[in-house]
C-alpha cells in the first residue's frame, strides 16, 4: 500500500510540475515586454523540465531489484564484463563493458543510472519538442504507466524513447536521419528495426486496395499461426525453446492494448476533422490502427506488447494533437472539454489499475527498494516502500 501511495505522490508531483511548462505564449511583436515574457517563459520551462528530469531519473537510478528482469540484467552485465556468452546486442555490450571499466569494477548501479538518465531525457525531449500540449502528454506518460515500465527491460525502453524522438524525421521525410537513428538504436535492441517498415507504411496515403491487402494479411496471422511463428523465430531465434514461447501471450494479455487502441480510435472519430487536417495526427492515427490490428490478430506472438508499444506510444502525441486540433478547427468548446475530461478520467482509472497490479510477475515495479541506505540493509528487507 505504501508503494502505491508513493508512486501516486510521484505522479501528482511531476504532473503538477509539467503543468508549468507552456509551449505557446503571446509575443508583442518583439517589444521589450514581449522579450521579457519570452525569457521568463523559457526560464520557467527549463526549470520545470530540469525538475522533471531530476525526479524521474533519480527514482529510476536509486532503485534496486525493482523490475521483473533486474536480476537477469545484473547477471548479463557480469557475463559481458567477463567475456561470457550473452544474446544482447553489441552496442549494449560495448556500453556495459565501457562503464564497468570506467568504474573499475562491476558497478551495475551505474549502468542502470545511465540508462535511466538517457531514457528519461529522450522521452521528455520528444514530448516537449513534438507535443502540442506538453502537460497532457506528460500526464499520459505517467498515468498510462509508461514511465514506471521503464524500470523493466531497460534497453528496450531506451530504444522506445528513441523511436518516439525519431517520429520528427519521419514527418519531415528526412528518411536518412530516421533510418540511421533506428539502426543505431538496433545496436541496443534489434526489435526496433520493425519500425522502419511500419512507420513508412503509416506515412503513405492509404488506398482502398492497400487497406484490403493489409486486412487480409492481419486475418492470416491467427489463421496460420504456425507458419508466421516459424518466420518470427528465424528473425528472432533467441525466443526458441523459451518460457515465452511455451506460454505465448494470448488475447487476455493483449486486452489492455486493444482497449487503449479502441479508446484512441473512438477519440479520433469524435475529432476526425482534427485528425484529417493534420499530417502528424493522421500519421499517428494510422499507427494506432496498426497497433489495434496487431493486438487483435497477433495475440499468439510472444511478448506482442514489445511490438505493440512501438505503435501505441505515439498516443502521447496523438491524443493532445486531436484535442488541440479540435480547438484550432473551431469545434464546440463543450465537446472538447468533455473529451478532455474523459481522457483524464480514463487515464487516472488506468493508473489505478496499473498500480494495483504493479507487483505482479511480468511487471514487478512494486514494492520499491532503494540502495541509498546501503545494499546490505536492502538485502535484509529494510527500506521497502
């Protein structure tokens, strides 16, 4: 219970700070007063962002044994350092070996701290630069549990932050920068390569015959599971003979992804004009449709959420984009306020459900342990929130 209250407090504290960040403000044609407003706003924005970065990085960096694979990562770090066999990517291995050499020993806390800082920075940078409503984007980041999930599979969530940042290059059609960035991220988690075709497909104008082919492909996934699993295992052989393959994911495991995608789809239909008139919103909306198809038709794929999150994390930009676009397109203020309130209400409900299940296997971000008071005391079970 204390852990739930602690995370709830962190959520309230950081979302409150995010509300101080404004990306739009009036400027009086370059006059002295206008420049003063600009400088003051810039200072407030930077101060709030620095506070958010510090709090979120510290919480992630000070944890110990928080996350379902924390111990596995510590063992992997050790094997990398001593030259043992590991299945992790070369960029990740090189960074771990560099940090261990730099610290003069197996300082796994340093590695977790570096990934915490890098992941937090990229998420904040992407939302601040690309969102039309940073406070709402950040609220979704916290309330949908995305931040707390970064305590798991640190290299995956690092590349997920990279993909969110990379969306700017897709929209600008700077494909070279986009591909190079994703190739660099693949040195830490090769699953990220899937976004190259998926993001480019979503960027294209969809014709009816293309939609029909896509729908037929989606339907073929559950109908020919063995065939597609064979192809998947050739692309990702590390899943062969693992517990993930034996257990699968199942429709139940994909249910939350389906609910999220369906809710965003409904919001997009309510604000269709805001989606249609914005290149960015339409692109993110198509990604959501691909995500809905993936969660619905590929629930048999082990850890399907690993692929799904590449498609639904842009919700952080799409939802604020739709609501902002409705205001810009002259939609009814009452309608917009109702939808805004519905988004917040659903997100808060989602956060409550997430916290109540955060101790379960596969998540395990509760209870929260910290190494601040020395590792020996942690091992004895002390200092648990």
